């Protein structure tokens, strides 16, 4: 070990590095915040997410075990009469078809819809990301089996396929598990819509110079998948997520509406995803509100019974869109891209 020349500063010791480590961490967080600060989409999306989670938690604490059984006022269920509209007592009005307060129904439904739709989106995106990334990186038989399996689902519109699977498997589960069945089937139907674009990105990433350099350095396929392929494959996933929010709510609202609308004439049988009619869920509230509240005569149109639940669905979709857009902007401006 050679000594330092006379007058030269001594090399830094380990204690010096430990002393300045907290400052290095703060600088790293400061740089991250500087990149996130102009990302308005991400901040608004996070704010809306926090608001939805706060409402869901408040509903769980306030309504307790009776959350899924809203009280019914039979005086509001009167044919050819207009139920009470928005007022101080009922800010979002009342629902003639169900005989419940619309605001109470929306609040009671918030924990269910946030967990249900969030679970479907995260589950299908995670499976599609992993399957598509692995298929694109591995190629060969793995690629053939994965993409061949996804083609079985992509060939049929998701809302139609999930309804067929739901009606076919519904007798096999208890009524209380209907929503769990619906969520699992929707994950099964949606993951190929993530896997196919992710596979295309993974194929390009697998042939890139930095992946070849990682292989030459001895990195395994799992390391390359996690460190290189999956981060570069997030963009198509983020682009698909907002679309699937409305795919899910389309099924939750349209089919109960068709059953309600055609029940009197016998054209359709009632098709509901919820365990029972009064079970609070945004899509069902829109369906029953539109079925019983809408009228071609303005004096009989209870617009509030379907407008406010639909506004909650739009707000939830807007939140997902802003979060995805903000994450895309953040990843696009991250160092190394």
C-alpha cells in the first residue's frame, strides 16, 4: 500500500461516507420530487385515489355490518309519480326503483366498487404483464402456448364472454360469492388484452443491445425479465387500464338494465351481478335508476337516480386515466430513458 504524496489530501474514510449518507438520500428524494412536481396528472390522480379510499373507509366505519342492506322507504316506490329529488334531506335525491336514498347507496357501494374494480384491473394487468413479458423474452414453445391461449379469449368481446362464463358457473357458487366469481372471471377474460401488447414490447426488448449485454454478463432470464423487460413493457398496460374500467362497469350496469327494462314484457330475464337486488353497487344503481327513473316526459324524469351513480363511475375512470397518464409521463422522463 503506497502512502499519499506529501501535501495531498487523505482519502475519505468509511466513517466519512457514513456521515454524508443521509445527505445523499435527501438529495435523491429531492431529485425525485423535482421530477414529480410538474406532473399534474399524477398529483390529481393521487388526490382522487386518496378521496375514494377515504370515502370507502368512512363508509365501512359509519355503516358497519349493515352496509350492504340500505333501508327502504316504500313511500318512494310509487308508479307514475316522481320520487323526492335532490334536497337538503336527500342531496342526491331518491331512487324510485329501489326506494333508497341515492347518496346513501353511492356511499355504501364505494368500498365494494373500489375493491372490486381495483382488484380486477390489478389482477388482469399483473397476469398479462408477466405472461406477455415471459413469452416475448423466451419465444419458442412458451410464446406459442401463451399467445395461443390468449387468442381463445381475444376472439370474443370481453363483456359478452364474461357474461356467458358468469351465467354458466353461477349455479356452482353461493349467492354471497357472486361478486368474487365475477371478479375472477373478468380477470380471466381481460389478461390477454395486456399480454399481447406486452409480448410485442418484450420481443423488441429481448433483441436490444442492453439485454444482450446483460446475458453476456451472466444475468439469467428471470433477472432480465424483472430488470429490463417488464419496466419497458408498462406503457401498453397503462394505456389499457382506463379502457377496462368502463368495460367492467358496462357489464355491471347494462345487463341489469336490460333485465329490468324487459321484465314486464318477458323479453329478458333479470341479469344482476350483485348477490341481491338492493346490494349497493354503482353499476346496479345506474341500471335501476335509468330503468325506473328515466322518462320521456320531463315532469316524470328522475334524472338524479341515474346521473349521480354514473358520475361516480366517470370520476373513477378519470382517476385511473390520470394516474396512468401521470405514471407514463414520469417513466418517460426518468433518467436512462
